[in-house]
């Protein structure tokens, strides 16, 4: 496809990418904390605007719906916005990535946000559900064995690219693999402070309320 042929779909793609970003940028955990307890998650626990920090602060009753909303933020752009521009290769994936960027760098809270794991899971659910099942199994096993949400998230991200390659032959291309690896690397990079704490032995384990969170 020439640059001239790309110009028209790119113009039509821009609003959907922006909408994907804005949907991803809705800070569900922050809003729940503010609305129901008057707290700013940026000032408590890990300071992270994700469901894990919300759980550590307020418990499952508040964290579960916020976490599910974060997952939906990744799935909806892929399933609803992505098909709007069929002429652009990988456009549904680009919408999912825009939502993840919105979650991690939310314009509504001074470009802060969560680690992007739940929103990435929503995107993966929409494009590679079998690979997501493998990543989820790894996440659950590692969390069960170690108690570390951060380590579980890192290893789940790492296993996703090969799982997608093996379980979804229709997505088996250099471009898809490159996107998968970049997404996994981004999630690992977002956990760099957790990696330091894991190495230092100071990372908090899942289930301990009111302490510095990990995700």
C-alpha cells in the first residue's frame, strides 16, 4: 500500500485511536477510591492507580469491578473500534495498544495510571484468547506459589508471545510477533521498580492489606 493509499484510512483511523486512548485513560480505581472513600490512590499504598492497589486499600468489593472495567477498556477498542477501519493492517491491535497507553498514561490524572496488565489482558482476550488462557494460568500459578502479583504479571507477559505464536497460527507473522514482544517488554518495563524490590526482598506479597502494593 502506497503512502497516498494509506492517507485516507489514516485520517479515518485517528478519531478511533483517540477514542481508544480516552476510554483506556478512564482511571477506574482512582474514581472508585475517590467516590466511595474519598481517598486518592496516588497517595496511599504503592501510589499506583490499578486494581491491586485498590484491593490493598479498600478490598475486593471495590477492586473487582474496577479491575473488570480495566479489562473491558482493552477489549472494547479491539472489538468495537478496530473493525471501523478495515483497510489498515493490525488496526484492532493499534486500538488496543492506544487503550493500554491511556491506562498507563491517563490524561485525566496528570498522565499517571496503572501498570497496564488488566487492560492488556482485555486486548489479548479479544485478539488471542487461547494465549491469554496460558498467560492467565502462569499468572495464577506464580501468584499461588510466590504471592507476588508483580512477578506473576512479569512472567505472564513473558509467556504470551510464544503462546500466541504457537496457539494462533492465523496470527503467525513477524509483525504480530514483534507487537507481542513489544507489549510484553512494555509491561515488564512498567514493573521495573517491582523488579528492584523483588531483588532486594522488599516486595509486598498479595493479600496484605494497607501496605505498599506491587501492581
